[in-house]
């Protein structure tokens, strides 16, 4: 599956505005979501630095966008 086909497929999935988090370190789901997103962005950045591919860069940018959105949500609730 190409990156374009994957994007088209994901664009068809409705946004339910639900948070899915891996951890529950705190009583603040927004903080936990941001920590998860931050960890994912760091891992994606490392992969991009290692692989130097367009797909790895796209994955990093997507993870960074998710971290930015989680940070914005945290700022509103914090």
C-alpha cells in the first residue's frame, strides 16, 4: 500500500474525538496523551534520522503534529 493510498484510507475514518492513551501516570488524561505523543514523536524522529526516507519523515511529521495537538489540548485544560 502506498503512502497516498494509506492517507486516502485514513481520511475516510470519522474523527470521534476520543483519546487513546497507553499510560495512566496521572489523573489528567490530557497530560498522559501528550506524554504518549511526545514519546511517539521522539521515536519517529530517531527513525527518520536513521533511515533518511520520505516515509520516515512523513511518519515523524504526523507524530509531531499529534504532539502539537496534544500540547494545545493540555494548555487549554491546564
